[in-house]
């Protein structure tokens, strides 16, 4: 088991390097650089920067150097000093801007994961056990609808309903008075109070597909001889269900962490932009558009790392739950 | 199988080809059949959006901003008069200057089936001005789904957007299928070290969160590129991450088929590798691939919609469902004009129909499914 984990962790190192390089190449892709953009923005407000000043700026940011050298410096700074570089646009170290937002992103993603499972498990079991009843049909149609609705559309509809019917603004994660306040218990309570709306929105599509998975897997198990044997021995239906088939059908749930996490992070980006959440997403979008490359690079790198860790965790959990996988 | 057993007896079932068996199994699946019908209708619309549109989708109209949807009436006060609608006139609220539309029942305008409207090119070739529906009075346009802030007809724009959004799904899936089948096939057929290398790449691609990657790639596209080039680039970006799932499916199938007797027989007969793959193995999991494709199209449609919604996908004046939903981006505009959600309804309908269709196909293509 330890060897398996060790091998998996070792495998993550080249993957992380690949991710960081990918992130760097991606943010270098747009034609021009931050200074070109900056000059264009200033020109739009009738301020002209001459060529020399622009070149001086490039020199200061190290933008004239070849890409590989820039990448080397960047990754060296992260590895050795934990320094992600300086954001051009904000004139602040990237680290200061990133961590709180990444922490909120992580909170949002993990709460969504828990919510997804908490909703999907019982409903999936219900719809498998009561196959082809009215309840099953209702659940099936709702889950297909949940799969089909883009999360940002759901966010917009909820916002519309909240504003028009309840006269409430549901955007953001904090009330006004806590926006810039230091962390206290009251602020955490305020966060929880606001968090559930994006969590529900994000959980819908994941829940829908997990219900389908759970239902299909449980249906496969329910007709197996061991279930009949247990029933013949007089086990109560509920205990029988929980003890054997559900446990086996849970397997795919664990393996879905691997793809659920990247999906959730992706989905949360669009929703966060719509709901104006102070997570990584809106800042990432803004930095990509402004070609603020170290900031964008840090976000892309951290989000990708998060998902790689997610897939590592799911592999380990899966190996613990199912000995057959370890042996391969 | 009721059909097979009732009228022709066993011979019919025995000689039925694989595709016929799948069709029989598929037909029993009511929801999937409904999905098939909806998908067929949507793609007919996507093939000739001009015919289903009512007003020119790009034409702005200063006299009809945020015009509410109009209903089709069959009866007026004097009894049955056929399909018509009640036009309204733009008035301004004297205090707030907000637009108010006052219906004018005495001016009811008839709707003509296959009537004349604005002229467009059918399939991009034939110039015509026939539409499924047209207002009989060109001065009184008909807006079944209302208008946006520039007075453009939402219904017609949805029809036009269907072409872009639905075809992006098809082209993107076709691209990812090509990459996926080639890489997955190589990986599953040869196995060993090549398999290991390709599988690590697939895992890596699957582990990447798609939206940040798409955002970064899409931000790299110059906003002033011509629409067709932009369209091609967006589909390529979408399929860059979409192929991994298909590669995985194909590989799994290849791995399980590699040791089957009929493949060994073909190999012993001296067939070339290419012939074994394309003549013997591919047909036996074609149905499964088709089902996977059907399930991949809606994912592409949702992706394009999200990207365009964020302003990083297709750019106006190109019309796609995602571009249309940008109009509904802030609470103020949707609070005054909730009908701007209508393109979202189109997205949900298309994605749901494709999912149901794919689900039914997958069940029908599985020979062990009862």
C-alpha cells in the first residue's frame, strides 16, 4: 500500500511540472504582452506613453527575455522562495492576492462536494430500489434536467427569482459590513449564511450525474445471488441494502472524486463570475484579459494542482476501498 | 423484440443485422425516441435557420426595445379569424421615460403560414423570402419571444444561433473523435509501453480543469479575427480536452477485443494490422462509440455557451446561444426583460434531448441489456 502511494506521489512531480509549464505557455500565448495592453488602456483614456517608457517598463518586468528563461526564473522563485512573482496590474506580490481567494475557492469546492454526495446518495439508492415507480421517473427527469441546465443559467434564474420575488441580492459571499473585516467567528457565520446558494447551484449538475451512476450500479448489484442469500437469511431490507450492495456500488463514487473536482472547479468559475463571488475565478478572468501573466499563471497553476491532488486522493481512497485495484 | 416474434417468426430475428437489433431495442425506449425527434427538429432548424426565423435576426429596431413577447391568437371578439397577433405601440412613461407597450386590438395583424418576409439564402445558396411564419403587414413585426435591448427579435436570433451552437458541437466532437480513436486505438491495440505513455497523457488531460484552460486559450484569440476563423479556433480548443474521454472508451474496447477469437483468427489469416482494426474490430464497437459521441455533443454545446457567455468565446455580431445569453448577464436587464432567458431554454432543450438520445442509444447498443 505504501509503495502504491509512494509511486503515485512520485508520478505527481512530472505532472506538476507539466502543469506549470502548460500554465506558463498558455498565459504567454496572446499576441503582445502586458505592456502593450497597458499602453492601449492608457491610450484609450488619452494618455500617451512613448516607446522608451514602454521599453523601460518591459525591462523592469523582465518581459524582453526569452520565454524559457522567464519560465525558469518564475518556477525557481516558487520552488525556493514560495514567491509567485509580482502582479503587474495590482503592483503587489501575487501571493498576497491569491491565497485568500484560493482558500475561498477550496471552501466552496469542498462544501459542494459534500453537498453533492449528501444529495445524490440517498436519491440514487431510492431510485434504484424503487425502479420504474413514479418517484423514480420524477427523479430521473429532474436529474436529466439538472444535467442539461448550464450552471450559470441556474445562477441567473435564482438571482432573478431572489431579486424579483424576494427583493434580495444573493451575489457575493459576505454581507457589506464583513467585506473587508478581519476573520472572526461572526464573519465565518456570515460566510456560511451566503455560501449555500452557490453550493446548491454547483451541486446540481454533479448530483444529477451521480444519481444516474448510483442508480445504474446499484441496479447491477441488486439482482446478484448474494443479495438473495442475505434476504433468504432474514436480514431486514434496510440493513441488507446498506451492508452489501450499496457498499459495492459506492466504488464509482470514490473514483468520481477525480473528475468531480476538476468539473467543480471549472463550473465554479462561471458561477463565481455571475454571482460575483470573491473566489479565484473573477480575478483569473480579469488577469487573463489584461495579460497580467504572473497572476494568471499562479491561478492556473494552483487550480490545476488542486485537481491533481484531488485525483491522487481519489486513487488512494479507491485503493483502500477495493483491493483489486491495488494489485494491478 | 415483440415485432420480430409476432409477424415473421424466428428467421427475421436471426437474420437481423446488428443495426436493426439496436433500432428495435431503441424504439422501445420512449424517452429516447422523444429525444431523437427533438434532436432531428433542432438540426433541421440549424440547417435552415432563415426559414424558421420571422424577422431579420441582425436588424435593429429603435421603436421596439425590450418589446415583450406576443401571443398567437386564433379567436377575436367576432369569433374565429385564424392565427393573428395584437401589435402594440411604444409609449413613454411621462415621469420615468420607461418604455410602455400599449396593445392595439383594433389593428390585429394576420399571421401567414409560408408567407413572405425578409430575404435570406436557403442553405447559403438559394435566395428566397419564404418563412414558416410571417406577419402579413411588414410594418408590424411579430415577436413571439420579445426583443432585446436593441429591438432585435429574440425568436429569430435563437433560430440563427441554433446553427452556430449545434454545429460547434458536431464539428468539435468530430475533431475529438479523430484524435481519440487514433490515440485510443494505438494505445489499446499495441499495449505495453506505448499504452502506458498514452494513458499518462490521457490521465493528465482528464485531470486538468477545463474552463481555466479554455479561458486561457480563448483569451489568446485576437478579438478582431473574422467570425469563421474564430469559430474554427473555438471548436479546436474545445476538442483539445474533449478527445481524452473518447480515447479512454476506445482503448477499453480494443483491450477487451484484442484477445477475442475472431481477432486471432483474422491475424492468423494474415490480415494486415489496418485491416484487423478497421474491418474486424471497429464495427464491433461502433455502436458504443456512436453513443459516446451523442453524449459528448451536449458537453460541447454547454462549453461553447459558457465560454461565449463569459465573453471569451464567439463574439458578436456572430450569433450563438452563448452570445445571446450575454444579454441576460445582469440582474437589471433580466428583471425588465425576463424573456431574454429564452436562449437558455433552447440550450436546456437541446442538451436534454441529446442526453436522452445518447442514453437510449447506449442501452440499445448493449447486447447484454434486457
